[in-house]
C-alpha cells in the first residue's frame, strides 16, 4: 500500500481497531533523594493490526535481552499523528512502549517511522503476564 493510500486506510474505522499506547513517564526524585518511577501514560488510538508469523525473518533479527522467547507477534500500522514522540523500543535505560491489543500488552520491538504512518513490530515474550 502506498503512502497516501495507507493514511486513508488508517483513518477508516473498517480497517482499524482500538489500541492503547502505554508509555512510562519520566521518573523523579522525592524530597529524600529517592528515585520515584514515573506512572504509565495510556494514550488511546486506532491502528491496523496484522498477525506476524513467528518464523518471519524480521523477528529473527530483533535483539533478544534476557533470553526470553517470543511467543506472539503483531505487525501494527499507526498514523503518524498518534504521538509527537517516536515510539520507543526499550533500548538502553529507556522503558519501551507497549501497545495494548485486545487486552494483551505487546512490547514495541521495532518501529519504522514514515511521513504519514509508522510500521511497528510488537512482541509478547515468554515471561510476559
């Protein structure tokens, strides 16, 4: 699907479903200097969610921290207007973003931002609740 057609599909409720983007807010230090983690922010949105076969080569190229096995994966297309900040994959000290699909949380494993939309691979790991 080409760029202009993609944004039309992502704005059509027949081709999208409700999702929730869950993003950790920045933490702070309290009056005693103790670290207080930020509360998660939930951003409702809509996107196109496609199943992704666990044998897909794109999953094989993802970095695997802690040895947790991928047990489910989705390819998700979101309009670029979902959030002004790019989606985070949880690299380094940053908590990765979560996309809640049908009540299940999927970790953003990769995100390819384009002018009008983003293509995301999101995964559930063996240790996820």
